[in-house]
C-alpha cells in the first residue's frame, strides 16, 4: 500500500515538474446547472484581486467527471461541477489515473422543471403522465409496448390536444440522470406491473423507467439550457426540461409546470414539497491544491455564508440553500479538504 501511495505521489510530482506555477487560473468543468453558480463565485473570487478569475466551462456532469478523472497535471481540470453525486465507477476511473484524493462539496438544492412559454397556459402534469409521455415503452393491457402516444391528450383526456414535444438534456447530463430517477422512475412505479418488476428485478425496472423514446417526441437539446429557453419562446407548444435556476433567470419568458399539484417555487423545493428536486455538488482534485494557486481559497469563497448562505448572492441566482447545520458541516469538510466518502 505504501509503495502504491508513493508511486501516485511521484506521478503527481512529475505531472507538475519543471513548472514554477503550472497555471495561474483554476480550471473548472462540469454541470450546466451548477455552471451559473460556479461562474458567479468565480467572478466574485476574481474581483477580490488575490487570485486570477477561474475559468469555468459547461460540459455536463458526466462530461466534466470524465475530464476530471483523466489525470493529474496542468492539462487536466482542478474542479468539476455535478448536478448529481459522483458514481462509484467514476471514483474508480479517477483512481486508475492516480486521482485517489477527492473532496466533495455539496452546495445546495435545485428543482428540475418542465417549463413552457408564458404565451400559453402552464402545464399541469403528474409523474405518471410524464412517464407515459416520454418512456420508450409503456404498459398497455399488461404488456410493454412501444410508446403509441402522439399528443398530450392521448396520454390523458384532461391534457391539451397538442403534439408531445419535449426538449431536454442528453444522457451525459446530471439533469437527465436526476430527471430519469426522480420523474420517470416515480411515474413508472405508479403502474402495478412495473412496481412488481422493481421488486423482482431492479435492473430490468430501471432499464424500462430510464429509457426515453427516440421517435422525435423527446429532443436532445444539448447542454445549453439557454438554447432550450429560446426554443420554448419560439414554439409555445413545446416543453423544456432543465434546472430551476434557468426558470428563475428567465421568468419573464417561461413558466414552470405544476407537477403533482405543486409549483416549482424556491419555498416548495427547499421544503421538499416539490417532487423533482436534487442536490448539487462540486469535486476538488486534491493533488492540484498547492500547485494551482487559489483552489483552497475558492472552496472557502463558495462555502461562505456570503455565497451559499440563506441570503447569499447565489440564492439570487436561484440556488436553494442547505440548512444552516448542513452548511456548517459542508464548510468544515470543504475547507479542510476532507476525502470523499462513498
């Protein structure tokens, strides 16, 4: 074990060898949902003048973790944002590249909204209706069949007689992962046959619940949530899937759908009343701390009350804050660069 640890330390040292300062800017990649929060912190951090403003890129949670876990050295990012928790397989991939010390920082909550243009009536859906509209296969007469529903009215007579057209994130997105887990799985469990499948074969259930139709009803709109907003404005009959923060920032153009009788508001998400919400994170590569200037100080800025606190500047951007006790716990673990515990 000692030989392995020493070997990894040598790899980290060699990666930065011969560089007085490898980079003078922190490089951050990852989630498009966490991106606006991270960018705001980066700008505030840079404006204080002690360190250069970090470079923040929106690559999606999966894409960011892939880049993060690729290796140690100035050619690899220092921090990655994620709108879901890091997977065990990703931790293992990091370890294979010599990245064995990672700090996890939970920054707050976000709701996943189904939104449409303000020029039309707001949508009102249940999780069951969401699953029926978007699943690749649905149960009909006790059998799984390819999704036959073309309009929302086909799904339920109470819904509008408009074509099902949902713009959403690709599989690499943490928003897509969370949407599948919280909305699609939640809807699938409303069918007795699928609820029974979940008990007998969880893997098979997940395959059904997470498989989104590919016949044009669901359109992968990339990692650019602003582009989805533009498309919703241009097409009032379309529905978009993205984080609450984008709804909050574009409230003059779009409106959030009511899910299960609950509106996607700041209060409803923070209280847990809104049924499609998730935690947001960022991950720090400890091997880069002390090599790239300002990483520890950036973590301190992000976890300060001024930033992610109840009345911090990130709440104005749509971040739903953690409880006071949880913020204190996260701050202590983040600023001391505690190792990730799965």
